[in-house]
């Protein structure tokens, strides 16, 4: 298990009690998929959507299905609450992505919430590949990712975060970003990861021991059978994809407890996204969802 840093300076925060009351967005998606009788394709077994959250399903020809998560609200504002629940039955395969980057807007106090939960049955395979999350200055977000895996299920997770809008030269001078991952296999906790940046985020990220001036970061986590044995391959792919070679992207890979983790840091989102996209294609051996290339 790993545990990331937690830093706090709350002097900038506005008390939720003093913020004006608003009607907030509440988005929910629940999806259950199953393998067909021949075990060669995946079908939708159950689907529920509410609020601004929607799923779209591009046509697939056998193998893993693809689902694209859409937020019709155009972003997440102060106090919004979103949740995704995925269940893959035995032998099912799914790739989940998003139609675009998710934007976390400035808040005057209330904290937005994102809760993502997945459950994978025996032999199920899930590639969780959303596009990046962009955190605006003074945004306040708590995000949680939980997964329950059967002993032989496979989960690959990619998450990237940009702090500030690079095109505007924005820095996240203050805000809250909390990201918690908890993953269990066969009912046993095998991976725990927590990141909390509270207060002057840009100043914290500038410190060598925290971000070294980075304004974007990403994690690739592979909990598929045999993932730990791919460590040397992953490190080689990082070099081939341009990390740590003057691209502006620093990256490293480690493996333990049956899984493999790759971390990436960059001063700008563009180079990080480019390196991560090349890495995911090479590591997975298949193209990224088409929305990534739009």
C-alpha cells in the first residue's frame, strides 16, 4: 500500500456557512455489464442515469465494450455531487472514458464531491481511462475511487490532474484537492493512496519534496494478473515514450503487492498528456478511445 502527502493551510477558505445557498447539480450513473453467452463480447445488463450524468456507447465489434461518460452540466461547481457505479460480471470487459476534460470550477466555500465505485467479477477486465481533470483556482474538490476485485479480475486505472488553466497562465493559488483511492482484491485491501492539498496549492507544488514546480500530475495503476512482473517493461516504455528525456515530464514506475504504479509530473499538461497517451497505447497494446484523439 502507498500513502501520498497531506498538506493544509486553510486561511484562504470561505466558511460553507457564509456561502449563499444554491441548487446544485447531482449526477448519478449506474452501469452493470455482462459477458454474452459465448464469452466473446460484453453487453449492457442494467443502466441508470440521473441529473447531468450520461453514458454513451460507441459501436463495438466484439471484445471489451466502450462507455463514454458525459457531464451535460459542462463542469463541476461548488457543492456539486457526482457518482459513478460500475459492476462487471464474470468475464465482462469494459473501457470507460470521458468525452472531454472535467473542469472543477472556483468555489466560494462548498466542497464538490466525486465518488467512483467499481466491482469486478471473476475474469472481468476494466480499463478506467478518463481524460484529465482541470482544477481551477480556488476550486474545492473531494474525490474518491473504490474498487472491489475478484482474485483474477484485471483493473487498469489512469487519472491525470492539471492545476490551473495553462492557456490562461492560471495558478491554483488556493483551494482544496483531495483524492483517495482504496482497492480491495478478494475482500482484502491491497492498495491505499491518499492525496490532500489544502490551502496555497501552487506554493505547495513548488516545493521540491512535493511537486518540484509541477502543475500537472498523473497516475497509471495496473492491478491485472501479472502486472508486477511488467516493471522493467514499464520503465523501458517510459523512456521510449519520451519521459525523463527533456520532454518536461518526469516519471517513475514501481511494483509491489501484485500491482504496478506509474507516476508522472510535468510543469504543463500538454507534454504530460502526450507522454501518457503514448505510454497507454504501448502498454495496453490497443489504441485509446477515439474521443482522446478529438
